[in-house]
C-alpha cells in the first residue's frame, strides 16, 4: 500500500498543531466579516472554526484494543489473540455552512482501508444529500456508533444487512425531529460479515424510516424509537466475488457460508424492523432481519431466506442516564479520582438459514442456525474511555448429515478511547 494515506494524517496533525500553537484565526473568503477563528480541544475532539462558524475542521479518532479467548472450545490456530480491532482517525469539515465532508480510515483488523469518505449538502434539516462511501441506512446496530454499543460486537441481525457501501442518499428529519427518513441507491453489498465488492452494473435501493414519537415530552417513553428499513436489488456474483451472505460468531469465527461454486444470481431483498428505548439508566434494544437472496450453483438455482433476531438490555448500575453512543459518569475517574460509571448488559440473539441451502448450496461445515446468549460489563472512567469484559455462549444446529458443531464459549475484552 502507498504511504500517502498515513502521511496525509501526519500532515493534518501538524497543521492543527501549528494552528493551536500560533492561535491563528481562520482566514475568510472575500465578502466575509474577516473575524478571527477559534481553536478548540476537548471531549469532542480537536476543532478549528471560523469566526462566523461557516467553516470548520475537526479531527477525531477511535482506538479499540481487544483480546478474545475460547475456554474449553476447539478453534483454529490464531483464534485466541490480542489485536487492534479498530484504529480510525477521522477528519470532518464544513465549508460555506451548508456543505460538509467526512474522511475516516481504519488501520485495525482487516486494514488499512477507507471506512467513510463522503460529501454532504445540507439544504435543510429535512433534506440532506450525501454521496460517497458510508453506512447503508438499514441495520439499527450498524447505524449506531460502535463506541456506544451494549456489547463488544454486534448481534446476528447486523451480519445479514450491509454495513458500508458507495452510493447516494437523501435523508432528513421532519416533525420537529420525531421522524427520520433515508432513501439511497448503492452499488450493492452482501451482509456485513462478507462486505465483498461491486460485481455488476445493477444497483441496490435502500430505505429507512425511524420514529421517535415522544421526543421532547420528558415522559418515560421519550427515548422510545421504532423503525423499519430494507433493501431491494438484483445481483450477479462471480467466481472471485460470489456476493452471497456469510455469517460469523461474536468471536469472529465463520459458521455459515456457501460452497465455492455458488454465487448470487437474481433478486435480493431485506426487511429489518427495529426498536430501542432509553429510560433513565436502562437501555432496551430489539432487532429482526429477513434477507432473501437467489443463489446459483451450476444448473441449480434457489431463492433462499435467512432470518436473525436479537433482544438486548443494559442498565447503568451507578445510576447515570443511558444515552445513545455514550454514558457520561457523574463521578469521573481522572484528575478527580472518581469511580466512573458501571454498566451491565445482557442479550440473546439467534439466526436460522433456509433449509433449501442444504446440502446443495451451503458449505459442508455450515450450521443451519445458531442461538447465543451473553453478558457484558462495562466501566466508563470518563466519557471518552471504556473498558469492557464480555462472555458469550453460542450453540449451533447441524446443517447437513453430520453432527452439529460444538458450542462456542467466548471471553472477550476491550479497552477503547474515542474523541
């Protein structure tokens, strides 16, 4: 890989550092007031903002250091390991007030790669136009910040929907922010476990509506949100990129995939009802996903339907409010030497794969389904740092004539910092 991308961030850091040292104002274009700018550093990252607020540059970052172990479970060599799950510098900006951009790379596991890179025109709160690479508006957990997830890894439903793709999207908030909508057209991607790439000229449409009907009421249902999302398109895979859905366990071990000769060949659609609730220190989440794809192997062709579901709950034991994306301790651990915040979360999630996938299309070792349950204990010393300890037990259903795969017991930890 070329060294241009890492050098870019080094240059940007140097520029921001030079601006901070000199306390320089951001220059204005002709016709502007000429007022000086402002340099800011804090929990929201590092920012350089023009005097009128129309121009801004913001540097952010995430770093997740993980460890996973499988006590009493036989897994391939290298499955138990310490690793960098994510190492993501992010540069965001705003120009002429109504135009914004975001560039984020990931140098963690599977990297280096471009995570996000898009430009957005903000005509009004109810109308934003975005183009580039970003999250496809479908999965509730996929669209949530990874820094604020209840558990170290997302559940099975997130693996059946696309994560990021290149395309164009219209989105906005209406009804005083109580209804969010998004409608986009993308190259098309299989589930998040198998990101793949663009393999044909066909495109995939994606849409989502999410309502927060009691927002601003200060009642117990103020944090309730319900939504429905989905995709539809046609895809023709290749031998190199089959464009079919695969799935991994929370320990990132593959347990469902297709035979080498199989590939996508026809209509693919997904439907994803979703809901979540924030009520004081309690957070509840429920998701369900149905995905249907057409698979071909030689002369055989079959339309297959897979389903996944998840129910999660968490409570902040120290009493702070559960919030989307973060928990802010009332008594942070740092210069003040407080205790921070402690959260306990639990979940059950499962997935079933179409019986018609066996034995002609699914890999010989593929499971026909799985159910998992787990617990996660999180410590938030402050709003930027989080330490997680989780365990999960996954049982599998036999997919073919052979016996079912042995259950997987997983212990995993994470230390993360996000600003």
